[in-house]
C-alpha cells in the first residue's frame, strides 16, 4: 500500500481529486473533513496537497495531518491512524486495502518498495533440520555447550538446536562457507532455526564449534537473514497467534539458549541478530504481553534495545504491551 499514489487511493474511496501541472489536490481531508485549502470559499484547491514528484504522501493544509496511502485509508475508513487500531479496525482497513490492491491501477506507477527478503527453499530448510542430530549425541557439541554453562539435555528437550554430523551425507548448497566448504566440514555444526514474524522456520543459523577462528556463526549463503529471529518453542507459538506472556528478548544464539534453558524460566525467549527486528515482529507479539529487552549492556546491545523499543513504541503507548529493560540480575 505504501507504494501506491495517494490520488489513486483517494479516487477509489470517492474523494475529489484535482490536478495541476505540479500537484494533485484531494478533498475533503480524511482527518479533519475540511475541503478547501484556505477558509476563502473562492480558493478551489482541496485541503490536501500531493506533489506529483512524490505522490506517495499527503499533507493537509488545515490540520497538518500527513502520511502515506495506508494512513489515508485508515483515516478514511475508521477515522483513526493505522498504528494503534484494534484488531477489528485493522481487519476493516485491510479489506479496503485489498480491494484497492485488487483493482487495475491507472495513471501513476507504483513506487519500488523494498522487496520481500529472499530465504532458502522451505523443503531444503526442513530437510537439513530433519537430518540433523540431537545435541546430546555429539561429544564435541556437548563439550562446547558445557563450556558455556549450557545444558545439552535441556536444549535437546526443547529442540532449540541440533547438530549436523561432521560427515553429513547431504547439505544444501547454501550451507557453505564463502569459499565453498560445507558448514559441517568447517566446524559450523551447531544449527539453530531462524523463524519469521509468524514463528515459522524459514532458515537456519550455523554456529561454529571452534570458537577461535572465523565468524562465530553463518547464515544461509546467498540468502537473506533480514526479518528472522531465533525463538524458543513457546515464543514461536506466541508469534503464531498464541496467548500473551512474558517475552525475553536476548541478543544472539548463546544468550537465546541461556534465556530459554534458565531452570526457573516462566517466560518465552527470542534471540535477535542484526537486521532481525521488523515492524511485522512488533505487530505479532500478542496484546497484553510483557516484553523484557535483555540485550547486552554495551553500545551494540543498547542499539538493539533502542530499535526494539522504537518498534514497539506505538503499541506500548496504546497500552497493548509493556516493555521493560533487563538491567542484569535475575
Ligand atoms: Zn485535515
């Protein structure tokens, strides 16, 4: 929707759209209802101006409301801003958007909007995960986890990670180092599922069992990791439409494993990586949840925390979620 011009959307919704060489005018304003740019009735220009060079945003000269096509539809349909709508409001706005998107659109090109991230094929992701072994079956993985105060049995029980054997019979072509060596042959044998905002496994992260050389972990070669997070089973269920709860957001795979296997854990755990957090993720956390941001207390961790807080800000201000910062200690 954000790539569609305001004039097209306004016309679809029955607003008056005027044109001049440099701009479009739209009346009335979906926010304040004023239909003239100035109180002077002889001013024929509509309340809203849309520049021809950038028709994807609107601004009302009377009330100064501004936004994109989604915002316009939301104001015109339910008289409220899209962020902070109830789920019934979102459904109503979504239906109008789908009708607009389903129609052939004339006159203005659609803006190039960021393409959906490219993830590896689902079949290969599931096959690699399915053929991997329990972390309890691999002496090297057990020792690696033990050194980091992680309980392999608990990790296996929750199925948070698996191990690809050193002599794996099959690995997808994306399970390789930049130089072409396979993950298993390079020691990147500890696998963790990467899930999307609905809690569905879309890719796999491979962590090296040799901490001394190279990057600590690798994502699927040639594919994106954007929008994907690490998650314990309960967190995946929450994102999939589950019940609200306490959700701890940790940084990286080891902190995720630590948070998820904490003996007294009465929370669900997410693990974020660079580029993980997305607006979709912010919107999928069930209403009524408490989000505890437990990223590291260093500059990088604070950047993650700030990004997550910003993403959840609208929902927190609307009283849908509570956001807390974990300042250490239990
Ligand atoms: Zn207005």
